[in-house]
C-alpha cells in the first residue's frame, strides 16, 4: 500500500488537508488560535479611525508540543489554519503520504465505529442511520434487525471517511466501501454478517427490552402509512422513465419497498447513491448491486467490470448520480434525517427529474434560480452587479464543477495600478483604498470622481483567471480575460461567466466541430484541452439529445435583430403606445406566460408564467425572441409571440403535466407562444444618466453651486450633512475661501473612509505649498445619523445637505429639517434633492425617437425614481411646501434655485435646491447645557496634525 502509484498519491494529496495530517499525528494536542489582523494602512491616511476594510484578515498560530508556528495572513480563517498546518508539516518533515500506520489506525477505528453503531446507545440516538436500524427492527421474520451494509457506508460520514483513508479509491467505488465494512464487522464477535448473495449485518444478541420499549412507543405514535411518488429509470435509453408509488407503512422498511419495485424481495442488495443535486438533498438513486460485484470485493478493482453489466449500464442514472449505476434504478426523495425522528419524504415527479437534469447544465442553475427555465437565459455579460438577477456566475460555475465531479475551479486574481480613468476634476488625486495582494506596485493614483457611492471609482484594476480542472487535476480549460474590472468580485464574476457561456454553447451542441469550438473559445479568452474536455463530458451528449434545436436561436454573437422576415417568428403587439420604452441597460419588468400551442391554436397548455420578471435589456438575460419583442414594446402594451419549441428537457422541466406536454411536443405541429405585458421600465442608474445628459455632470454642478455660494460668503465654519465620499468638502479645498473649519457627517463608513483619504492627501499638501486651502485649520469627519442630535453640530455658518434627504423616509426628512433648523441653527442651510418632474425629460432624452408622452396614466408611469436607493423624489410643489413649512416654523427665510435645466422652462431644474437663511431677529440659541456627543469621530485633521484618540 505504501508503494501505490502516482495516481493514488495525487488523489491522496487532494483528499487529505494539512490540518487532517496534523490531526492524525497530534490529535487534540494540536491547538489553533486564529486572530484578526489589523494591517496598518500605509497609503491610507493617518488619523483615520475606521479599520480599513481590506477585507478583515486572519492569521493563525498553531501550537504543537514541539513548536509553535504563525501563519501568514489570509482572508479566510480556515485558509490561515491550513497554512499554519502546512508550515508545521514542512518544518517537522511529517510525511502524510507514507500512511501505512494511518491505514492500520483507520482499520482499527473502523472496527470501533461499527461496534458503536450496533450499540444500545446508538440505537437510541438521533442519527440518519439509527432510523434505518430502528426500521429493520420492525421487520418480521428472518430479516429482523438486519441492516443493509450499503446503508451503513452511505449514511455514516465517519465510516466513509475512514474507508477513504484506507484507500482513496473508496470515494468513487461503493463496493470497496462495502467490503471494508464487512471485513471490519467480521472481526467483531458480537455481530453476524451475511455475504452469500445478501449483504447485511446484525447483532448476535437482541437489544435489551429497555432499549426496545421506547421504540415501540415511538412507532405507535407515528402509525399510518405514506404514499411517496418516485421514478423508475430503466437502464435502456429507449424505455421511458415511469412514475412509481412507494407505499410505506409504519411497519415496513422503506428500502424493502424500493427493493420490491426493483424486483427483489428485500433491501439486502440495494445500493444507495450519494445525494443528487444540492448536498443537503435527500434525493438519491437506489439500484441493485449484483452478486458478482460482491463475491470477491477485494479482488482487482481496476480490472474490467464483469461482462454481464456492459449491456445494462444505466446512463441516465449514472449521469445524475455521478457514479456508475447498473440496471434499473429508483429515484426517490426519502430517508431519515438529523432533524426529525420521522421518515422524511417528498414526491419526485418527472418534472423533478428534468429539473435535476437542467440543473447540471452550465446555465441550468441560473434558469432555476430565476424560476424560469423557458424564458430566462444566462446573460452574456456581467454589466453591473445591481442589474444581475438570479444566482451569480461564480456560484453557478462552482455548482457546475461539483455536479460534474470536477475539482473546484481555481481563481487567480491579479491587481495592478489602474491607469487614470477619465479625469473629471483636474488635478485632484485620490489614494488607493485597500492594498491586499502580492503586487507591491507603487501607490496607485487616480483621478477623483464625484457622486453617489455606486460611481466612485476605486483605483486599481483587477484581472481574474479561471481554471477548470478534472478531479485528477488535468487542466480542462482556462479563461484569462484581457479586460479588467475595478472590483475584485466583478472580475471573478466576469471570468466565470465567460467560462459558463462557452460551456453552454458546447452543451447545446456536443457535435460542434472543433474549429467552431475554438473560435468561440478565442472570442471569450478561453483555451481548452479537447481530449480532457471530451473525456470529462462524454456522457452528457446522451443526456441532452435535443439541445441542438435551440442553438439556432441562441448562439448568435450579437443581440439578434428580429425581423418580420424570420419565418419562425411571429410577433403581434397590442395596446396603445405609452412612449415609455426600454433601452439597452435599463431594467424591463414583464409579466409573461409561455404555452404550448397547436398550429390551429385551439389546444393550449400553459408551461411557465411569472407575474413580475425583471431583466436587464441588452444582456441577453432572456430568450432572444422575448428580448427583441420587449424592445419593440412600450409600457402597458402586450405582445403575443410565436416561436419554435425549445428543447424537450427545458419544456419538461417547466411543465406541470409532463404527460400532456409530451404528447403535444410529439404531435410535431406544436409551437411555443409567449404572452408578454411590459409592466415597468427602470432606467439605468441615476449617475449614468446624469453623466450622459449634463455637462458638466449634474453632481458636479451641485457641488459648484454650493462652492460659489460659499466663496461669496464670509463663512468660516461649514458642516456637510450626508457628506458621502466628500465630493463637496474636497472641491472646497480647491478654492480660496474664508473657511477655517470644515466638518462632514455620514453614516456610511465606506464613504467616510474615502472622504478621509481624499481630504488627507489634499490637506497635507497645504502644509508646504501655496495652495488655495491653506486657510483651513481643522477638518473632521463624523460617523452619525443626521436625524440625531449632537451638540458639536451647533452654530455653524453654513450647513449643506446635497442629495441626501431622498435617501431617507419622508418623515425622517422632516425630522432632519426640524432638527437642523431648531437645534443646530446654521446661518445658512443649502439642501438639494432631485426634481421628480424632471424625470420625464431624462427619459425622453434617452430615447430621442419617442413621441410626446401622453397625459394621464402614461405620464405617471414614466416617472420612476432615478436611483434604487431613493425613498422618494419630490415635485417642485412638494419640495417647496416642505421647505416653506420648515422655514416659517423656525424663523428662516427660504429661496429656491437649482442646477441642470432652468427655472423658467418646464419642468424646472433637474436638481432642486432650497437656500435657508436664519432671520436676523432670532439669533442663534446659545446652548449652555452639557455637551451631547452622539456622533463618532472618524477622522480629524488639525492644522497639519492628525490627532488620534481611541
Ligand atoms: N452629499 C453627497 C452624498 C450624497 S449620497 C454628494 O452629494 O455626493 C447620500 C448620502 O447620504 C449617502 O452617503 C448616505 O450614506 C447618506 N445618508 C443617508 N441617510 C443618512 C442619515 N440619516 N445620516 C447621515 N447620512 C445619511
Ligand atoms: Mg441621491
């Protein structure tokens, strides 16, 4: 065993972790201490009290009797632990691969474990396996108390781990596991094992009455029988999958019932697969282990399978289970669980089978997570995270690899200083926020950008390379996108999506010529190894025979332009034009149904529908025909769309009545009809519009408005309520003003750290150079909510609050107004917020070809909010009544203005602004109470020194 071949070593390496090796040697004498590491922020800014989220890092100390070792820093605790273990292994020269003594130990442990499983104690415990033990004690006759061996191996994790330790091949060979368990059981005198044509183990002596009694009580409580729907998957592909009913009464063992459906008398020879689909699922395949597999279980396992099986390999079942299944198999969702004493069971219908099959395709998990197998398609681009619906690409790719018994995909991320993005503001520089990777490159610098959170440019670029490897670590494919992303997660999603897209094309046509596969791969920055690819997916082509059909519709590289001339495509749009149409990048919300219809139109079968289904236009997140139809519709309109059938698997994964769906599909004159209503269109994000439609961008115009006002005043103190990333405070530093003290408040720590860094770098320059902001003596950033009082906000010359109130609920906005004007009482307060009435213009400009928006319903529907985070957007009327009300209550005057557009032309400014001034006859209230501090200082700068106080 110690001299097993390289392949075994390989397998060993992947199954035993460094921690496991340490555990084998030291057991509980090894202890791990994990600590969070607070990396000092080198290029951030001194004085910043927020621990920098270069995501929280961990370090692990491993204490062993002979030494103690400290790992490097990692993002995940478990990685730090493994690294420490790995270091210890190297230092101490432990050879995990010379494992003969471990094999011996594992063998002994296996015996101990089996002895425990047949103990009184285990029977009384709640364990998925003890349910089986109890059930066998309800059997009558010879098989009383006989537990099938395969069950022991499948439902006890410890047993299966020990078997893998004895021989890694046990992972993929259930017969090997069974033979190990039998061998171990045979050494226990208290047990009886059967091997002749049957495979079970039972106790020599019966369980004592005090153990049995509670079981009988339990049983009488759960008396009654259940009927569970399951499927019989014949081994021949020509035979249909048939529904079967498992009739399980409280006095029968469910495995016996399954065995009978497979033509056996009892469960002794039934093999149970691993769970299918999600790891937590109880859906498994049950099949018959043939005698010849067990006769000499320890004989040459690498040798040829006995001939009798060659004809009866069950391709469908094997594919589902990811292991070899012979003969007919039952697919059922039934079993004992950790959670409940009772037998868990769920019906498995033909639809469930097809959903499992679809789940194994590269786009399946996406379609299923969207609850739309027919209409939804895996998008071809990962634009922005907030527009993505359904499972994320990385997760889908990991699922795919797991489903196909491949290694977990390997992601390699590289970071490099980004080249300056479009420079919006001239000379300002921004410092990098987090520094996390091996790349020790120079501090990256970038042009600053103003605006809401979503658009603040982070400064460095990331690239991600993905590798997909077989279980034996053969490289199947590698994707190295040339494009980079500003966010680490985006580049991972992006690369994962490319891999999925390519695999998806392959799954749609397994006979695609190599040339074509290559050119698709090139376009997606993918390189693949054909022989490894074909080897790993050799089964799949039998499973998805009908996929080619949809390729015609799906595989064009550009967004398909449906035209009337397409013979297989019919579209009829109904209802009045509202003028509100989706454009690329916007989110369309539709209500749809998809029906199978006979040519004549009188037979219809609904297969899928959704009341609200939202998707990003231009990303091909839905069937291309549907997307093209929606692009021609306006809000409120409905469309009828007739297209060719998608693949049979997809239809059967959606249809509730499989039999009826099948008969319609097979009639050959059947097509698919979509009925679609366009409910709503959400424009691309506020900022994108603001940038596209205003020059300079609206956010910049707002800041400039405030700066102009401040320059003209003789204010020496300023507080920016809801300062965000500090766009206003930063701009102020570019001009000579009379300001001495500036303050910002926000409750987003992320934005505040950005603000701190920007201000820090600018203010430090004020020390040596002749820069405009040299007059500033102190700057402070607070973490706090502007609807909460803090005495340090009182008595400023100017308060600003730009595009903040609409991010709160309306009553909070009023609360803020009252608090500021009654308690903080700045001499001047500037408040800006979007003008709701202007949204019509934003939308129209986006779609220049639209006709005038009609009055009434259409109008109101056209005015959505500009940003997903907005809680409201006010008309001029609403804003002015809010502001006038406040002003009169607190003795301020108010005047209105704005930026973007003009006051004289309908519908007014794009951003409306209220300018409050404290009336001279009511002076600032002098507060002499105790100072009240509800805000936390996040960063402060005072005349060149940053002071820290924890
Ligand atoms: N004034 C900035 C940011 C506007 S975005 C600019 O013009 O660029 C809105 C900001 O309001 C966000 O940073 C958000 O964190 C902040 N905000 C929302 N509710 C808040 C509250 N109750 N207290 C403090 N800040 C708040
Ligand atoms: Mg806003």
